[in-house]
C-alpha cells in the first residue's frame, strides 16, 4: 500500500528504527555475588549510580555461603565480582585459582595509598604472594557501650587503660549494684564475644606484633602475654558484684540481652563490652547519644588500636567491564550516597574514602576511630577469624567458656588443652 503522505515517511522510519534499536539493545550486565547483610538496599543504590556512570547493568545476588558457592561452581560463571566475608576465604579462593589477583585492576601505588599494610597482608597468599582481595567495608569491635544517664551519675569517668577500668570497677561496685552487663551466650558459637575481649586486651596491651603472632598461631596459649591476657578478662568478671547476674550468668544468657538491660532503669549496670553489633539490639524507643553511647577500648601505648571485622571484594571475571566496576567499588568516592542516609552503617576500608556526607553521628564516631587506626596501621582483623577455623571457631571458644566457668585456677589446664589442638 502506497503511503499517501510521503512527508511522513522519513520521521516514521526514524521513529521505528529508534524503537527497534532500543528494544534490540541489551546493555552489558555486571553480576556481583555476596552474603546477605543489612542495608543491601543502600548498597544497590550505589550500584545504580555506578551502572549509570559505566553504562552497564549491575545486579547483586546474595547467598548464605558465597565461598562454598564459588568453590562448588554453582552457576558462578555468571558472576563477575564477589564479596567475601572472611579474609581466609579470599586467600583460599585465590590459591585454588578461582579469583584473580587484584593487581589486574589496581596499581600497587594505589593499594598502598588507600589500604593499610595489615589489610593488604590478610588477603595475600603466603604461597604465591598474590593479593586476592581488597577489604571493602569494616566493622569495629573494640567498643564499650554505656547508659548515658547512669554514666553521668557515676561521674562520667574517663579511662586511659584497661587497668583504669578494673580499678574503677573494684572501687564502685556494691552488693546488688553491678556495673557490667556481660551476657555472651550464642548457641553453638558461645564464646566468640569472649574471644573479642581477649583480642582487645592482646592488641591494646601488647601491641600489633604480639597480636599478629597470635592470629597467625606463631605463639601459643601458653605464651605469657596470651595467658596474662586471658587472666585480664577475669580481672573484671571475677570481681564480686561487678557483673549483672554473676559470672554464672555470662555464658548462659543470650548476648542480645546486654543492650536492653543496659538502658533499663531498673538495672544498675552501666557498661557493656561489646562490638558494633550491640547497636542492633537497643530498644527502638532508645536513641543513640541521648540514651546510650560508647567509647573505644582504652590503651596507653596503642591508643588508636582497633579490632574489627569486614568484607572483601574479589574479581571472578577479568573482563574490561568487571575491572571498571571493581575500580568504582574501591574508589575514594564509593559510599557517599550510602553514608548520606541518616541510619547508614557503612564504613569503607579505603582510608582515603570521602566521609564528608556522613549524617549518622554514631557512624561518624565509629568511622573516625577506624580511620585513626588505619592511618597508624593499628587496625587488626578479628584474630579468631584469621586462625584455623577448628581453633578460632571451636577450641578457643571452648577454652574461654571453661575459663569463665571455673576461674583462674584452670588457666594452666585450659592453656595446655588449647595448645594441644595446634
């Protein structure tokens, strides 16, 4: 059929061509695999910004055990990048040839500028010396939380060392008025909070060199510094009347109780020695800054030291688009949208990342503490997570539970038993 109005032919042709071209065009896709974690929606907002900048589609797919998914090869060829929750897992994947060294994406000069030596070392293989992941985000452990009103009533004490805390506790407890909430029960994993206490004491009292030897299992539980650190835990928990419910409650009551009990006006406990995770369990009607707050675990010689956790980013596909996406995710600008949310909890491991848009005062305080630690290479990853899993996730936890249950008299026997597992 002849087109009656030939003047319409050209614009209709152009319009149809544009429509079919758009429908036929499928932008490249970058797929990222990783764990489930809070604020994934904020992370996906960041990915959308990168998508527009790189003109690619980016999707995030969470798994309950991403390391096993990669090892078992379950459709993992469909993914380009991955977030791995444990540095041991990063190195394991690298040594199996399942992820690429990050030097295919980042120059050593940039790595050295943005990441502390420790963060580089824990994702570097001892076998082939390749660095297989870059720490993506960090979470602080070395915190002591307190009820603001109760803290003010006891004089808002400032502590320069753990010894100061012990002395203050001894001088200010009385029958029926404990200062500390210390519950640590966590099912089969009971003891992991006590391992955090141990790590805080080792790092802050004995420094990063001893801490690294401990995390690398180069020194054993019979080492005097380690044994002394275990005994230091007892300096708090074995003080009469210091702990809510007594020492027998510690390993039998769930750790989530601490945050609620801390801000309960009918409970006298003022302090709880917990990591960032404690913030997740305060009652919804309680507000950070007004009802509860925290200070960093104190130290004289290692003032800015910090123990913590984090996730690493690895490369599964060496394509040009994968490398571009990896560079965007590790850039100084990544996370600005995420941290602009009033409830954001994202802390970049990149010590030069832009933090100007942080609105959450709790996040800003934690970020500043971590940044100070990174700048002095005094941030250390959770030692129990760096150890052989049968030690860090099993025998160490059992040893600490036994110590809490039976006291200082068993220190030699639990040290020997734990060392026998090395």
